[in-house]
C-alpha cells in the first residue's frame, strides 16, 4: 500500500525541500517507486534540486489547479537527471511553476486543494507508487491542513530555535486533531557542539512525538546551495548517513502499514 508523506514546517528556511528531495532519492535507490509533488505552489523550487530546468516543464501543478491540464500531464520522469537509470526504483516529479503570473494568481485566488486529493489514488495506481511525497508550504493554511489530513506519515521539520519550537507545538496540536497516523519530528541545522541525544530526549519529552533525525548544521550543504542532491555528491557525509536512517525508518513504517 502506497504511503503519502507530507513534509512540513512551521516556518520557512528549515530545509524542507532539500530534505524531501534527498529522502525521495534515497528511497528510489532502495528500489521504491517515488513521486514528489511540489505543493508549495506559492514558493516552488524543489525542481531545481533535481536539476530540472523550467524550460522542460510544459505543464506544472499550477496549470493543473487552474484547470489547464490533467494531473498526469504534470508528471516528469527524473531518473536520468538523478543517476537512477539503472536502479530498480523510479523517481517522478510533479513541479510547480516559477512564473510570476502563476504565483501571483495562486497567492491572490488560492486554489482548491481537493483537486489534488481526488486525483492521488489514481496517480498512485497509474505510477504504481510506493511513496508519494508532498513538499508543502510552511505554516498553517487551508491547503497544508488538508494535505496533512490525507497523509499516512507527517514529517515536521524544525530548527533549534525558539520560534520554531513554539510554532511546532501549534502544528503538532493541529496534526493530532487531524488524526494523522504517524507523526515524526526531524531537527535540522543543529550546531556541532550540541549533544544530539540530549536534544532528542528533550524534544520528545516536550512534544510527546518521536524525533527520527537530528541533522547537523553543515557548511557543505550551504555551499551546495540547492544546486543538486546532497546525498548524491556527498555519499559518505554524516548528514547523508542521518538522511539514510530517516529514509529507512519511513520505509520500515510504510511496509508495516
């Protein structure tokens, strides 16, 4: 049974798109069939991490929500871009538009998120997916609440920052009311001198939810600047090893459902 995984955060700048893209790639390398939807239509960008130039994107999710195309027309096979051509897994991307007019229209008019949820089952069946990743818009809004409500796994990212701590508490309260089956926390951009296990235990004690990843603040990731997949160019890096562990956990829990 395919798993819908929403990756969310209360504030922007948590590394949400990078983590989504890298986890999707790692699961595809393990033989899983993965699709990533950039549902952050107001501020899209995950396609850049996968190396997809805007000129290649004939149709996007923005076109779909405005009734210009079918959802299937926004699907792009990105195995070749990511070096997965010889892998047993598959990786697809459903990007959103970077065009100013499209973003302005979404911001001004909003969109009916039900148009996504109605199509998800058909998309999963047609692509024979194991995981459908939703890279969401940060914060609390109608669209992200509805996508979280239909998710099997909700991955909430936060930084060791007082604003993130307070905002995450709000997100978790809402997610618990939505009865999302599996809710996990991942702490990103953690300074080297911080004891990871102490932080893990403190956050779990404060929120009551499991922390499945503590990701270090790393200059290599910052220098890369979202130009490509971090785990692909830094396979032995400690950050890559943490992401591999998170991907393995998502896969284990998905198989258990």
